[in-house]
C-alpha cells in the first residue's frame, strides 16, 4: 500500500489556511473560519474542487454537509464514511478539523490516481459548522445528520443571521432539513482523524491515539448563600462568608475527582461573587462545576461525593449551598470493531498507539448514534488547541493520514 | 443630672428620617441622604434649626461642616467638641451618624433649657459627607478639618458635580478650604457617639462600648496566573488552575487571621476570574485581601504569613501568585483620658460597658490626629448597618445619648 507523505498534507493545510487568515498574517497566525462565514464558504469551495479533482461525486445535503463519494466494487454493501470539519473557532488554528477533512480527501485522490478500487464504496465528509462559534451550538451539521435538531434553533440569530439564512448561504436547504438525516444501515462505519487537543500523546511521545469514546459531561450550577456584611465590623466567628465556602467547594471538586483512578476531570470554570466589593464580606457566590468521564456512573458517583461535601461545608461555614444539574451529555463510545481496525493499522504502520478518551466533543459523537464509530488522534504540541498556537508536526499529520487510510481500507474490505 | 429619654431621641430621629426617605416609605424603609444631595441639604437645615432653637451659635466652615457652640464659664479654656454626621449611604439606615448628631444637639438643648453652664464651652458638630457615597471618598468634611485633602479631589466629578460645586451647595467655601483646618489646642477633646455597626455588643447583651480605637487597614491585591486550557482535554495533573490556587489562598487568609488571638479580621471581598467560562480552566484570578486590626505590627505579621503561604501554594499548583500592598490606613487610637471619662460615665449610669475596636471608619479617626479622641458605641441589632434594616432600640439610643452627656459634662469640668 502506498503512503501519504507529510509534504502533501502540509501543502493542502497551507492552501486551506488562507481562507480566514488574519490580514497580513502567515500560516502561524492561525485562522478565523467561522461556520457559515464568507471564509467558510471560500474554504468549502476549495475543498469541493479538491474532491472533484479526485474524481469523486460531490453532494451537499440539506444541512450543508459536503459528501464526496467513490463507488466500491460491490454496490450492495454500505460504504465507509470518514471525515471531519473545516470551520474554526475565532482565532483558531489550522489543524483542528482541517487535518481530518483534507486527509480524507487526499485518500480519495490517491486511490483515484492509483486506480485502486475498494470493495465497499468510500465517502469523505466535511461537516458544516462543528465549532460552537455560531449561536453557541456545536456540531450543527452532524447533529442535523443524526436527526437531533434543537428546538427553535432555526430562527435563532447569530452573527446577524438566522440559522435558516446561514444554512442557505452554504448551499443547504433549511426547509428540508429532515432530509439530512442519515438512515440506519446507510454506511458501514464512521472514522474521524483529529488532533488530540490535549497533551497526553505529545507528553508521552506516542504518535497515535485510539479513542475509546467521547466523554460524558455533567454540568452543575452551585449557589452559595451567605450573608453580605461589613468587612471591618463583623468578627471572623460571626461570618457567613459565601466565598470562603466556595473556596472549600472548589477544593472539594478537585479532591473528589482525585479520589478515584482514571482519566476523569472536574473544573470550576465560572465563579461570580456578589456584591464583589473589597470591604464587604461576600454574600453570594455562583459557580459552575463540570465533570467529564467516559462513564456516566462514575460522574454520578463523583457528583454525589461533591454534594455530600457541599452539605458538610455549608454546615461548617453557616452558609446554604445548592448544587443542581444544569446539563448532561451522554458519552459516545467508539465501536470495538473500529478500534480493532485502528489498532491493526497502527501495527501495519509500525506506530506505537495508546487508548485514550476524548475530553472534547467531535462530529463523531453524533455519528456514534447512527453507526459504528471510531476516532484516530495525533499529538498536539503542548496540548494547545483553539488557538493560533495549535501545532501538530508534519510527520504526525502524515502518520494520521496514513492511519486513516489503513483503517478505511481495512473497513472497506 | 437630668437624663435624656428614649422618646425624645426617637422624635428627633423620626423627624430627620423624612429627608431622603424612599417614596411611600416609613421610618423602617431607611434613608438615602447622600452627602451634598437635596435630601442632605434639607436634613442639614432641619438640624441647624434645632441647634438655633437650643440657643447655640451656628457656623458652617469652608468644608461645609456645621458647628453649634455654647460658651462655658471660663472662655480661656478650649471647649469640648462632640458630634457625628447625618449623611447616609444609598439605601442606608436612620441610626448611622444620625444618633450621634442628634444626641449632641439634644445635649445643647437640654443644658439651655435647664440653664446649666459648664466650665468649658461645648461645641456640637455635624461633619459633611462622612460616607463613601460621594466620589467614593469617606470623611470628606472631617478630613478637610484635619487638613488632609486628597490630591485632585476638588475637580473629581461624582453624581454630576465636582467636589467644588458640591461643597458650595451646602454653604461651604471651596476656594478657602484650608480655613476649615482646626488648629491644635482649639478644642479640649472630641467625643463621638455611634452605633456599633457590628454585632459584638448586641450578641453579648452589653449596652455600651468603649472604643479603643479605629483599626488600621492593610489592603492587598493578589494576582494568580495559571494557564487557561480546555476543561475536557487537559488532565488534572497537567493543570495550572488559577482558581484552585485562589481557593487555597482564600482559606490561607482565613487561617492566618485565626492563627493569633485578638479581634483582627481578614476578608477576600472581590474576586474576578478570567476567562470565566464553564468549559475553560481559569487562567487568571485577581482578588483583594483586606486585613484590619488596631495593631499595624500584627497586620504586617499576618500579611507576611499569607505571602509565605501564597508562595507555597504557587509551587504546589504550578501557578504564579503576586501579592502587592494596595493601601494602608493608620490606626486612630482613642485617648486614654477620654476612655476613662466614658468608663466613668457608664459607672454613673449603672450601665455595663466593654472595650472594643471599631472595625469601621469614623470622623473620629480624623479628629484623633488633632486632639484626644474617644468614641461611645451602642448596640446594632444583628450587627446590621448601611441597610434599611439597621436598628438600635430606643432604650439603647437613650443610653447612648446619656453616655455622651455624662462624658461631655465630665470633660467640660
């Protein structure tokens, strides 16, 4: 089997990077290719031209997702689906999404050039607007393909456009959005190559990650109520300091997460103090607690641990602490057979691999509701993403493209 | 010696309370009598009429402070000065300042009615704008009388007025502000009656507080720098979470303050997180640390303890923590001879008394730079102040007025 080399991937990534590049910048200055924007439309056009020059049949669905299909030798078998997205966050990098999308297209090109015919058909996909840069909602295109629209989202206005207008701009058909739903059994499996966005692979010098799944997320809002009072005249033992109680709760989150083995994480990312004045004892603190792990049962258990600790802290600090579930996202587990194909590909390529969960969300989590799903990760230097500093070496990019190629070829047999 | 009864004080406080009362409210709804406002001007007029009807000579100094003088039998001796303020914070209560001011005027009235002549002259004073409700600066009138203007304050605009315009509105003469300075030896001593604004007296059922002094304040700003990162993809052990470090520092402040006996207090009142998003590990936290005690040496020691702990926390959490002094206020100690006079007054009135520091600032702290100073505290129910809920019983108000009377009579001998 031939290989995809680093300079080919580099060329494609650099060519795509000009769409949404900051004025006067270079590749190193990152990209702002917000979903549905002019830069996104220009980037999509570039990618569609690449697809056509690869001999593929290009189709845009009602949600604006782009599909490039190449028939297999047995038309009765469902084809293999693989790809990613090309939109970015504002001030994002040139690897998140782009690497998986352009590698998918390059696979079609290479097979076309070499006239290699697979048993199953191959379909490369570029999902519309994966990032939460439009109306704050992630996975806009793949969510529509999974038949999971959100109530009222089509009339929500973001960056001056309704979702209806936005989808129409990129060639979708918002009135027929339900036709974007991918029927069961239509595809054999879905594979996505992506940069890790965390530092696990880079730190350990492992070139390939086999994703176990995309984590479950439990979001809580905690409200700590104490009593705002004069910071000079209220003795320490008479205080009901909401911020002292919140500080104990922040450390309780850290300690609960550390109390079990595993890759779970817990974060207090938002915290607002009231009245937030130098000389007033804080009367109320509102904070978010976000827990992530592949296992919803573990998240449930950690949530209960934190709640129990919150009750004890409230008693100790003479405050009231409420902790309510603000959101829950189910995990999306990778299919064992796709994981096996990815492991086998790493073996054939002689690349060390390691299993890990994805702490970030991906289009793959929507596909997991429809078909067997798998993801391949390659290292992100220092774990940085959603930043112009996002970086994956050309060698790691090429490794990823070849891993995707081997995995897809294996699944298409 | 005759006594002032509760109903007299109640009558005066209720009469004054209408100036700045919220529309449709009652005495219980508190007051907004911001310094230099129309309500303040109306309240000052009411008080000046009371002073004149007490037979006193009324004078407004260049800073807008009101002095009501009653001669003594020996004009060669410096008179005794006593009083407080009548301005309030927005949505304040009807006791803070008002009780001390109206009790001072009532003393002049009673002595006038009874034709009692003291050896030293007596001067009741109502200081202009004590609260930090105008341009954020406290003690505007008494600070001018102590010769401590702040650079540039006369042209600073607050509530649509410069300080120059504001002082002119209440009958002051901003061009001759330096004439408001009270010369050394002009008065024998200064005494101020005030509600405690804390809960120590009320909680312990003690009717009279003998103030040891007004506390010293050290203000610090702490900046915790970590690394903002993806809350899903960054493992716990790789984090540099600025909010976790800040939580440790909040508890370190509490623990340092508790590590020594005494009435010292420490407060983290303001805390701001950046970027403050649910799914991003906090990259930076800015917080204030305020320490108060009568002893500047103790504050220094506690500050050093917290700094040492901050350095250890930074190491443990892989963050950087800077902690810089943002302000320092010297303590204002009450004069021992005035404290003795207050204790003797409590003895004569058969009232239990207790020594305590004032954690809040008062006009008395400015007078302490010019002459022997003393303060009498009466209980605040639940320690509440700067709120419509501020409450002192009429009996406690009368006790305070009689304590002031006895103390002043003793000092005027």
